[in-house]
C-alpha cells in the first residue's frame, strides 16, 4: 500500500467529507463508511456516481446529520485494522478477489435462499402465502439474472480484463478481445447491476425491511437474515466492479489502443 493510500485509510479525519463529491469517491476514500451507508439506504454501488448530498436527500435524510454520523463513524474506526485498499491492487488481483469471494458467496447464498424459501412456503402458505408468492417471483427472476450475469463475467468479461492487464504488465501476449472492446460488456454488466439492485429494493420494501412476522419459525427468520446478507454482499461486489475494476479496465484498454 502506498503512503498516500495508507494515510487516507488510517487517518480518515484528515480529509473532510465532501457533500459535492460522489458517493463512490467517499466510499473509496473511507471504506469504513459502507456499513453506515447500507443502514441508511444510501446507494454507493449502482448509485455511486451521484453527489453525496443528492444521495442523502434521495434516501430521505438530513445532510448535516448524516455527515456528522459519518465523522463519528470514521473517528470510531480510526484504530481498527486497515482494510485492503483495492485501488492499490492490480486489476488481476481485484478480479480474482471478486471471483473467489463475491461470485462464490452469491452462488451459495442464492442456493441457500431458494431452499429456505421453499420450506417457508410449505410451512406458512396458509397465513403468508400471498406475500411469499411475491417474494418467490422476485427472487426467482433475480436468481436467474444473477446466475447468467456471473457466467458472462467469468467466461467473457473477466478473462478479457485480465488478459489486457497481463499484457500491460508483460505477463502475456497482446490479447484479441472477442467482444470488440471491454467497454461494451461493462456497460451491459452495469445495467444488470442496476436491475439486480432494483429487485433487491423491491424485496426489502415488500418484506418491510425484512421484519419477520410474529408467527415466524426459525426457518422464516433464517430466510429474512439470508436475503439482506445477499444484498449487503452484492453492494460490496457491485461497488468493487462499478467504482474500481471497470473504470480501471477501461483506462487500461485505452492505453492498449
């Protein structure tokens, strides 16, 4: 980690929180703020290009209050272990991390949620059948989209990204990009990120923020814990791609051209 990045991460109060900067820039400078922004419903992944002040207003919060909470969060995290600064990793290292960590978790969590939801539907059809049918409809569409999305990244986009990075680092020959330019599938992946984010927002609204009903069994509770866990991991996953991996990859391709 270079000295500038280390200072930015370990001394978070050294730079003020800019209301006119983007949410993505804020999170890139201060990763410790991600859990707070998740709790406040402030989108830093798909909506990361918004100015922070606008994102706060869109989430229904007072800007000065949120900025004060951000500063308190950063102050409290000042002595915590330094998180990996993915801005300082190579594109190949970041892509490998996304594949091993987030792709693997998404697949396993989708399968787990599918099983939990089936059991809850069988046990609670009489009392909550209509709600659970809506949850099933949204989840099934989300799962199909995400599984297709992961496959496209793994089979097409990430190999192209890593081949360009490898060529610029002298590890491999100049690649032939079969999709024309990596910018083309990146735009498609970003659109699919938006779609997945919208589906997760519908699930959160439908379930009243994943508040299990009073008669919920342990499996129902587990379902309503697994869905927000998927959402939180996807926020981190999309943030790493939209705000770090994809812009850097496009920049590398421009150098290649």
